[in-house]
C-alpha cells in the first residue's frame, strides 16, 4: 500500500467508525478517492506533499472531460467527487498528517438547481397497480412499491428491513396508529406512519407470498426476498420498480427514489408542513426538504397557467 493509499484508508475508516456513514455512502467516497489517486498517479504524483491546489482543481476538469479510460461525468458527480477530495484533505490536515491543505480554496462546480422528479397521483396509482398480486413475486413487488410510496423510505432503508421490524406494527389493533421504524443515513432512526394500503400489501406478502419463497433457502430474517430466498438487493429492487413502470405504460424515467420524491411532493401539495415532511424523510436539515416546495410552486404555476382566463 502506497502512502497515499494508506491515508485514504485512514480517512475511510474515520468516516465509517467515527462518523457512522452508511455502506453506500462509504462506497461513493471510496470510488471518488480511487479516481483521485488514479488521476494523481497519471500526473506523476505518488506522495501527498506533491499535491498542489492546481492539481486538485485539475481533477474536476479531468472528470468533466473524460479520457480513454472513463467517460465524462455529470456535473453532479464531479461536484460530489470534489467534495470528497476536499473533505479528505481537510481531515488529514486537521489530523496533522500533512502540513497544508491544497484543496482548501478549490470549489466544486455548480450543478444548478435540479428539482426532484415526482409522478402525478394517477401515475403512482398505475405503478402500484401493475404487479400481479396473484403470484408470490407479484405480492412482493406490490408490497415493496406500496412501502416505498407509503413511507417515502429510501430503497436502502427498505431492503435492510427484517420481518420483525414490521410484524409488531401489523399486529397492532386497527384503532391504534401504525408506524414503521426506519434506519436512515448515519444510523439515525425515525418512525414513519404506515398507511392501510401499505399495511395490507405487506400482510398479503407475509401471509401468501413470502413463506413459499423463503422455503427455497436456509432461512433469512429479511422482509423482502429474491426468488432464491435470500435478501432482496438494491439492484433487484430497482428492477422491480422499472418492471412495474413498464407494465403500467409509464413513459418516464422512474427509480425507487422517484417514489420518495412523489411522497414528499404529494404531502406538501396536500398541505403538510415542511418541518413535518423533513422528519418523515429523515433529512438532517430543512433546507434539503425545502427543494420540494419549489416543485409544488412550479406545479401551482402550471395549474394557474392552464386554468385562469387571464393567466396568459
């Protein structure tokens, strides 16, 4: 391991142990730092002392332009990589592992304002109605989709759920409010209300779908299973959403996060307070949640332009 690799490993250990970042976030940091080290090696830099502000700035240009070994990255991906490099240099300087911070004055490129994409309510209903609920896999897919839209959960939060995480909630008396506990970024827990549609879909999956699929493996506590009886992966969950969108005839780009965006947007459209939506989504800052208010304002403008006789 080179000295630069060793410093990167120290920083990643800090992120995982002391800051408690999720495995997915750590993977993103590791990928960005690997790109950074590859770039430095091509520039003939093998020691931390040889890194200059100009080199750090050149890293962003390198990612944006691409070369024979990688295609150009989107501005958002470049910005994320620069943030990772800035954080890395700030950490090793603070720890006294290097005398200076060459990335201190380097700023990530502006990515502009990208509003989240949300589905219309009728599109969501078409998506949720797409799985064949007469088959075990269809029951699983329906429960997964209902849970994503019904709670606004991240896909990583849903696939790590175990049966015990929802069993007690489903057994609660009908006159008591149902809620599900989600483990979000930074291992932060939050309780999110569970509506009747999601609860019914989960119960149908647990009673009529999951037992048969679970019998195909040695057994796992996971709530959602793949066809081999193992825990459903994030990649397979993405495929579930894509397949449902295709079956529903939705000619728009849809991912699991689209349902989270739709959940937040529809809550705000319905009059929910932005602070409440912040808690439901598990955002650390209300600033992150407020971008959804921009979506609803744009929607209001569209409705006004279409409906008001003097809007034009």
